[in-house]
DNA sequence: GATAGTTGTCTAGATTAATAGACAATGTGC
DNA sequence: GCACATTGTCTATTAATCTAGACAACTATC
C-alpha cells in the first residue's frame, strides 16, 4: 500500500498543506499509536512523492498547531490531543456535554441585539413576523481554547433580559432557569460542514481551509413551544458530535 | 460591513481557492437569492482585496464544479444546486432518506471481505475477538452523482452471504430482510468533519481541500443486539444531516 | 445605434511555492 | 567514544501564483 501521489498539484491547495491535512487524518486513524512517532520526514516525502522540504513545511505547520513536536536527532512525536465529543440528544447542554473531558468549559457573550423576527427565524420560533426577538452571539471555550461560536435567537417577550442573565450566569441553561424555564428539550439538529469564513477563523483562531461543523437547532419547552433557535459552528479539528436518540 | 482581508496569504491555500470557498458560503447564506447573480468580478476583487484575475480563477473553479455560470457581457449566475438533507433518526435508511429530494438513489458495492473481528469493531458489535465478521465497502449515488462512501461490518455467523444480497437487492435494508432481519434501529451516530483523503477524493470526485462529513454508527435489531457498525463519509458540499430524536 | 457595464483574453513582471543538494546539530544504541 | 539515523539550516534553481494594464467581445438599456 505504498506510493502514489496522494497529493495533487495546481489544485489551489499548497502541497505542504495537503500533506499536513493527510498527516492529520493519518494520526486520527491511529496509525502510529504504538511508538507515538511519525515516520521520518524522508519516508513521508517518499510516500507523498514530494521533496523533504515540503514535508518539513507540513510538519512545521502541524507543530505550530500543537499537534506534533519535532525533536532534532530523534523524530517527530505526536502530541496527544484528543478531539472532544459533544453529546447531542434531547437534553443537549454545552457545559454538561463537555463534562469530565476537560477541566473547564465556558461561554463568552460577544454581542446581543433586539429586533423584529423575520423569515426563517420567525418560522422556527413560531412567531408572527415583526414580533420581537433577542439575538445573542457567543463563543464557547474549553480549557481556555475556543471551540465554537454561536448565534442564538430567543422570543423577546418571554425572555426579556436574557443577554444580561447569560453574562451573569455564564450559561444559557442557567439564564433560562433565572427567567423561570427550568427545563427544555432539543427538537431537531441539522448538521453540515463547510470551510470557515473570515469571522469564524478569527474567533476560533483557525487558518484558511479549516473546517467548521455547523449545527442549526431548535429547543422547546416541555410543552413543545419553541424557546430558542441557534446556529453553532464548531472547530471540526477540536470537536465531534455524538447523536443519541 | 465591507472590506478587507477575508483572505490570508502564506496560508497554504491559494487566494483564488479561499475566495471560491468564501463565495460558496456567500451563496449558501442566500446573499444573492433575489437576482440570482453574483456581484461583478471587479466588485468581488475589491471586496476580497485581490486582483480581478484572482477572482476570475475562483469563479472558473466554481463554474467547473457547476455551482455558477459566467455569461459574457451579462454576469455570473448562481445555478440552483440545493444540498440534500439526509434524516438521521432511530430508523435511518439511505434510499428512503433521500426520498423525493432526488429522482434516484442507489449504492454500489466496491469490495467485500471476511475476517476475524478485532479492536473497536469487535467491541461495537459485541463479538469476542476472533469471531468472523464481513466487511463491505460501498459507494452511495444520488441521481448518478457520488455523495458518500461507506465501510460496513456485519457479524458473519448471522449474516452469511450478505455481500451477495447487497449486490442483488442494491440495498442494505433489503439485504437484511432477505436474511431474515426485517427491522433494525440506529443506536448511536458520531459525526465529525475533516479533509477528504486521496481515496475519498477519487471515489466521490472531490478536489484537494474538500470536506467529508464522517459518521460512525451502530445499528441493532429490535432486541438491542448489534447487527452492523459502519463508517460513512459524505461529500459535505452535497449532503447535510438532520438529526431528529 | 450609442453607451455603459460586464466577462474574456492576452502580455509582462513580481512574488511565492517546490525541488535539489550539501552539511551542521542532536539524540539513540553499540 | 563512535557510527548512525534523524531533524535543522543554508543556498540556488525552477515552477506556479498573483498583480497590473490594455483591450476585445458581448449584453442590456436607452
């Protein structure tokens, strides 16, 4: 199973970048779980059919990301950096979902605004067009590392002041509780994946070509009345999702 | 909300490629749903802060993908190419999931093999290490367009000959039925996203830097006994997932 | 038909990515 | 200590990408 141009020229993605992406998959497949070492750069160069310098550029990029560490005279070590798995179920909560996979999880409010509901958001929240909604933008951190950024919409009449509560409590679940909603359920979650745009790259410190997992979800109270609809983007190299019925 | 460096130099992704990815998101956000036309190339060039020729390279790439169509003297039109949404629930089925979103859906068997269960697959199927399993590789097509490729594992004792049944019936659901299993349920689905590797690019005709949505799932019979575990990769620009509880 | 706005094509030059080779620096094992 | 394998650094060359400008070809509108 050797050889072969796993890389393509003139594709708009630099060879070293393609190789970096390839090595990331290689590591994720657990191909060097035993020694914890990547094959030598010269071997990789032969495998990918490129010059050693090109592989070095790929490794430097991955080292900058913190995924590997090159040690002169020894080799290139894979740094254990497991992807977090976020459970998605009827009771999806960010902090609780991170659970004991990390020491800390928090969200930071970026922006909030109030305005009339329109289009898709109005339909998902089952509001008449023009009814007031509160929009909240927020970023999620795990152990001080940005892993997500979200846009949430709430019906303004029922949840007036929720932005302040989110800041005060550092959690949407607790903000809901403070406003009298002690439990809520996830009605549906749409999942897609695409390249990060400029804003997402900035917020989550991603490089061009990086991937975001985008979820669009609706939460309802126990009577099935929509209380929140959200779009969340996760840095795909840091988070995966586990859907359980 | 104008201007500036939505693109990054020295990132390993060519500017025209970053711009193509940006325009794809731009279109997906419905930014030009009214006229069906993209802004002129000169405008886009100014917006992204690059030369018009660079934008032209991006548009040529997207035209090659079939997402846009440039007409001399007129403009660049967005070709309606909606993403399919595949429902993921307790009763997830590929063909039925595509449903009326397309004229036809089919799978093609690529490879099958039998061997001893090991590691993760053995654990997920609750088999003793060494018990026989059947491995099946298959590609999914919608309207003759490749949208997915999968790797499935079945306990060999219970489903001997399933590969032949899949070929005969063109469906895993019908293959199960032919072997006496008329109903089964999805127990869990893990979702992650990453860059396509060389094989996936070839099977689904993707370019370097393209994204795959990878699902890892386990199906059980109605008694909760595992009957199948699978890894499926979807071309992220053609498929999104809808999880419902 | 004239005009303005848009895409298509060509040439040339500057910048960046990739290859090639030589050799230094450092860790491992004998 | 010594040989060996591996990563780190340097120079030089070639190939690809991006910029710049000029102008042709085409469409829609007046």
